[in-house]
C-alpha cells in the first residue's frame, strides 16, 4: 500500500509539515509528494536501514541502569527530516547571536564591575542566591570577555508558529555530534530528496569549533595544543567527546592525562614526555574540574587547573563560572539584558515568564496555578517541576507554599502547545512533538550551526524529547525558500 | 601521543590478534580431530595451555571435552581470553581512543564484535562453528589490512603493531611448546604413530598459516628440526618468532626514548640466534621456550614503564 496522509491530523498544534489535515506546508510539499508515491514497506525499509547504519557506525549514547550498569545504546533516529525555510532561519540565527552576545556581556559584568546590578536592571538578591555563581571567578577577564564559548539554546514553536527560546545551556551543552551524524545517515537514506531540496550543509561545525578554540589560546603559536577534556568512557556523552576530538584532530584527554606543573602551566603526559596544553574544551562540570578549588573528592579533574587559568596560562571553554546564566530566574532577565547591553529589542522572544520574586507577578502565578508550569531556578531535566493543568489540588497547594517560602527560586510559564513534525510510526507517519537545539560559538568571531539538533518525542502526545527517556532525533534541514 | 592512548592501542592490537589466534587454533584442532583415529586422538585439552588459560579453565570446568573447551574459548563470559571477550576488550580499548584510529577501522571492529556476540550460539554448534570462526579470522585480517592501508605511520600505528606482533610471538611459542610435548615424548616408531606425528606437525604449521609456505620454501617432507627452524628463525615468515620480534623492534625504534625496551628486545634476539634448535630435546626445548617467554614479559614491562600511564607517575 502507498503511504496515505488521510489520517494525518496535527489537531490544535502547529505542524511543521502540514498546514491543516492532509494539506502539506509549502516547504514540505516535495517531500510529502515523494512519500505519497512511496510504498509503505519502502519507508519502513529505509528506516530500518538507517537504524542498521547507526548500529554499525557505533553512534551511541550511554545510559545507566541499575540492572546492567552502564550500557551503550544506539542513537534513536527518525529518518523524516524537519524542514525550516531559510528566511525563517536567518531571523532565528541573528536572534540567537544577539542573545549569546548579551549573555556573555552579562557574565563578564557579573564577575567584574556588576554595572547591571548598580543600574537596577538585575536584582542583587538573584545573584546572591545563584547556585552557579562562582566567587572564585570574580575579577577574572577571559580573552575577549567571552565566558560562554559554546551555548546550546533550546527552541520550541507554539501553536501560532512563533519560535521561543525555552532555555540556554551554558555549562556543557551536548548533542551537536548527533546533529552531524544524523545528516550523514539521512544522505544515505534519502539521496533523491537532497537533489530536490539541497539543504544547507552542517559539516562546518567542527572546523568552526576548532577555530574558536584556537582563538582563545593564551600563547601565540602557530598550532596551539587544543584538548577535549572528558569524564571518560562511562559518561553519557562520551561518543560525542570522541567524535568531536576526532573531527577537530584534537587530543581527547581525561583528568589523569593532565597535570599542572610548578610554572602554573598545564601539561599532558605523552609517550614523548610532558607536553604543554593551550586550550581545554572541557566537558566536565565546574564542580569537578579542579579538586583544589571545587569538589575535593573529584577524580575527574585536574588539581591546579584554576590556578593555571587565573594565571592566564590556559584557555578554558566554557569558562568556569559561565553557568551563572544557566538559571531559570536569570533566563527571565535575558530580554532585559539585551536591551541593557545592546540597546536592541530581542530577536527571538522568551517564553513569557513570571518571576515569583516580584509581588505583582507572584500574585498572578498564585491565582493561576492551574494554567501554568512552575519551575525551580536551578534544576534541570524536569526535576521539581509542577505542570498546572495536570497537577492535583494537593500538589498545587504544596507549590503555593514552596513559592511563598522561597519566591526567588521559582518562575512560572504558560503551558505551550509545542509544534509537531511528521514522524514514522510503524509503517505510516504521525505528528510528534519536537524541539530544536542550535549551538552558538563565540570567540574572536561567532558562528552558529545551520539548524541544530531536532529532538522528537516518539510517544504519542508526549513532550519528553530526552534520549534517555525514549526521545529520538531528526535531521534538520534549512532550505532555500525559492526553489527551482 | 598520550600515554593512556598508547596503552589502549597496544592492548587493542593484542586483543584483536588474540581473538584471531584462538579462532585459528579451534579450527585447526577440529580438522586434526577428523584426521586422527579415536584411540590416539589428542583431544581438546591441549588448547587450554596453548591459550595460556590453565587457571581460568580450572574454575570453569573439570572436563576438557570438546563442548566445554569450545564454549570456554569462544563465548565464555568469565574467560578473559575467549574470542568474545578479546573482541569486547579490543572494542572497549578502541572506544576510548576512537579519535586517533580511522573511523572505518572502528566500524569494522564494532561490526565484528557485534557479529561474534550475536552469533555465538551458532559458533558453538558443530555445523555452524567453521563459518563462525572463519568470520572472526577474516574479520581480524580485514581490520589489519584496512589499518595497514589507511593509517598514518605515527605512534598509534607503531603501538598497534607492537601489540599485535608481541601477541603473535607469544602464541607461536605456546603452540610449539604444548604441541611438541605430545609429539616428542612418544617413542613409538610404528608406521601409524609416525603418520600421526606428521599430521600433528602439519597441524602446528596450519594453525600458523604456515603449511603451504613451509612446503614450498623449506621442505616437502615434514621434518621436526626444519619446522622448528622455520617457526623460530625464519626472518621472512610473518608468524615466526624472529620476524615478530624484528617487527616489534622496528616499531619501538621509531618511538622517542626507546633504549630500555630496545635493550630487552635484544636480549630475546640474542637468545634466539644463539640457540641451535636441532639439538633440543623435549625438556631443553621447553626450557628454551620458557626463557623466550620470560624475555617477552620483560619487554612488556619495560614498554609499560617507559610509555604507559601509571596512576602514580
């Protein structure tokens, strides 16, 4: 049987493939046309050949289970690409660059003059309560004032089609390697669609990343030694660490491979003896990078690393302390930061966010708990959240108390109707919810991935896109609006 | 190159070679069993000491039957030297150094490991065994061929080659050591016994892929001293001890700070060159092989001390 879309119904949600039931969106027309001509077994066969390719290429992520310890799972992937017109992407791109520029100015300001507080735009008490503010970093001026060299911002599209920034990941955002591998696999699966669409290439990223990293080298040498610091093979993102190191031609190091010598420079242990390291792309959280300064029990880090960094002998990306802006209350201030530092209006809106620390906004939240999603400031992965419409009366009462007791720690947002994309379910296509994580690089120059990683919730109605919880991913295509 | 990476690559080289060697051993023994009369059949137990796994097998079974030995060597989870575990460790090592080895090599090893794991039950049947072992052997050879044709000749290549050649050298000494015991003790000079001995000598050659080369280059007849000469001293045969040690030496010579490991290699070479193989009786051959094996272990220690990452350095 040929593939039919007569049952395809996005309902109230914005669907990125269809305008309404059975009517393809302009950007997806050619792809849907191909599917309509295709036998449903053919589609299923292409999906399984992609899955086989993923197993053989060893594209995996590690999950921890109580039963088997650490296991390597194949990366879940849906072959139907998500298509975004270039005209729309251009706006997103400039909006993200603007956002990350403001975030870097903000972090640099917080660790130095703190003008934004003095000028009354950002409240001192938010800073005082911030878990990710590192007093050890006060007074430091990293090269070009950049702290968040790599930022992964999560975008979602609401029912009216508007793209919102949901959060900014400024600590150790991951996922970019899957974006690159998804493209490789899709090329094998839909060569005919590449001819029709000519999606913009994504493979500049490793080069851009390497260039950015060399630009923060403190030594002026022709080929600075750049290393990627990984917690090791059991980390969930180990595949990505190895992949990026390989693509950049950089050494993939673990903490035990490095040491700080008496000259406060960082060295790695090689077969030819100690060798100086100029730039560290660390994929380890602040807490673990230096047991002399942060967690004493960390065996993943390098004792003395902070001394070497402060002495200006090594570049670290992202800079220690950059996570201060990775906080849901701080997030609510990003539009204000953009206006304050850049004197511009935000190019991409924040999800409307009510800050419980302000009485007016708190009163609104408390009066509308059944409509809102309440989130704590410093948790991630959906921990400690309340989804109003789904919560019981008792849960709402509990959150009312929590908010009253510690208003600074809570924000609330309206529930969004996150967009859907056609996704393979068995032998047919059904709408599934997606988000988008582009990666923004900031060094001497700034660069951004073409599109980003689209994550998809594979279960019907689910909004959970995390790969550890049954989420999958898709290739993301930025395509020219005008086609031959 | 990072010390930790060098160590991982060295071990990956050893484990891949070990998996291939084990597969060869089982395969040749299967053929040997078919060629020998029941009463004097050498059985399967010799494969355990050849693989250097006496202790491990004791914990596994007290019955060196075909079934137990094969299961132990191919797919036992607890046997660190089983084919399955060798490929698993090789893969784990490759996984930690994925950024320095060719992507295609990683994929090849990954596929080979997945094959060995998914088809292990077929490998344990008499009917499926040969095909299974053939896939392991050809998979390992394809992997080596692929790496030989695409790898840059930097330290990664040399550590891989050192690992592979050292493992190969050890295996050659063990095959001769264990098999010769069986052949040399028997003083029965009857025709049946002689022809059986010949079959065993041939099986030694076959386990090392040496039979046809030996016949073409050395001797059509099977002759004990010329076989020993060939397997220990021949510089051109890739599985001879002399050749393996020379490959190791060449690669170690390309590394920085190599005097100490090189010195330990020369000790092995001197011993090897000075020994007149023709005069060796069973016990003196045994003692000679012991010395060579000790030399190999000393070389490994010197290599480790010089290049690998010790946590207390």
